[in-house]
C-alpha cells in the first residue's frame, strides 16, 4: 500500500490512481456514505482530506478489498 501524507488534500484523479474504480462509482460511494465526503474548493473542484483517504485505504486493506 502506498503511504500518503497525513495532511493535505487529494483531488479525485489522485484518489482513483490509488483505488481502481471509475469516477461514477466513486461519486456513488460518496453519496451512499461508503466513501468520505469531499470539500468544495471551488464551483467545479472537490477535494478530500488525505487522512480520510488513508483511513479508507487502511479499511479496505483490513477487509481484503485492495
């Protein structure tokens, strides 16, 4: 598993390099609560806390998903 910085933010393209799913699947997971909510950085820009994505990757690793 790749180690992420504990602080900072990631854009969707960076996340999808770590989690091999499509954008529509990611957004459906955010909507359903399976994936963490993002933070709006602008009208067309959403970002996620690196620490939230790190926790998600750890959860997947523990469950055997990734």
